[in-house]
C-alpha cells in the first residue's frame, strides 16, 4: 500500500466491480457507486482496457469479485432479517456498501488502515458522495493497535450480534493471522456470522486452473502483495470448528455458477480457483477478544 492511498489490489478490485456495471449483461451485482468512486473518466478508462478485461483470466477474476460480493450481501440481508444490526467490512478498501445501504437501521463499520480511509473519504467527497450517519470508520494501524481496539473506538458493540464480510483478504495473510481473525469473530454473540473467501491450493487445481492461478499470483507478487495462504474445504471446516464456529456453509463454482451465472451468453462465470465460506456463531459468546 502506498502512503496516503489504497493498495493497488484494492484499486484493481474496485475497477473490476465498476467494469461489471458497464461490460456485463445481465449485471449480477448492481453497484451504482462503483463507477463514481473511481473518479472522473472511470468509464473511459475501462472502455480503453476492454480487451484485457475480456481475457479469460480477468473475466474469471471479475466473476469471482462480483459473485463474492453478491453472496456476502445476500447473506447479510438474511442476517438483518434475523435481527443483526451491525455489519463489519474487514479490509474495506473501496467497498461501496455503506453508501448504498438498503437497511435503515444497520450500522456499518469499515475496518482499514487510516491512510486508506482518508484517501477513500477524499475520493467520496470529490464524487459528491456524502457518507451517511450509519457508517463508522474503524481505522487500524496494524503496527500499533488491533482490530478490536479500532472497532471499539468506532462504537462497535461486542455484546451484540454482528455480520462480518472479509473478502479478498485472507489469501494475502499467514494462516495464523487468518485463524486469529476467525477466532475473534467466533467470540461474538450467537446470531453473528462471517463470509470470507479463500483460494484452493494450486496442487488441487486442474491444469487450466493452475495456469490462471499462476498468472494472478504472479501479478499480485509484482504489486508487492504476494499470495500466502491456501486451504481445502475440509481444512477450512476443521479450522472453523476449532476456533468456535457452530455451522459452516462452504460453496464454490459448482454451486454459484448455476445460482448467479446461468444462461449467460458472455462467458462470465467462476473458474473454480476460490471458494466462499459462511460460518455462523451458534453458542454463547466469551468476552471481546484482543484481535
């Protein structure tokens, strides 16, 4: 991450969400803020890059970005219907949910580095997007404080259920860091839950999948953000149970392609490199963790 701005990966993900709005039909993840948050000329820049954006590897990546966002927000809607009123976006980057939040009484906590948050707020202001009262910024400088401290400063209540989205982040972290975060979320009250994505180990992929995996991993490494951790569904289920989650739903391309991408003529769909896990807290909560 450059000082005063988001990581290059965060910008790339935001670009893929925006590209989906103007290149893909039908849109499976509608986001009216995706283009404005990228500033003037965003659509022209996307159009000029259309050949690369329609390449198979980037198309698979774009499908993954929009499918995970759609699944997370669909699952959030169910949690809100069940009474959850706190939503935490870990590693928020240029996520736009807080600025199109359809749930009037849902409090949104964006967790990220203070420099990224300052850049994002400047970008929102330049686009004329006013942050609503329902959003709080939990700035966390990981060299000096923890996510729990940042959330507490932002007014998060560890004694009330919450839903957490953690997308596009785990692959860059060590296994220990991932488990520490999951352990903290599992300490929330019953009714809480998390949706996160993870990558399968390359040795479990087909030859074509490995080629796409390597292309994306190489690009991330050249941007200074190497991929670090990979899991199988069996390992994720074991780890989630070990840190305290009650129920786990794990889904991938076989389930999500029919749900979100059926009947398309443009080839947009998941390639099967990553998966999504939805883990629910079903038991009593201990005290707030020191994450």
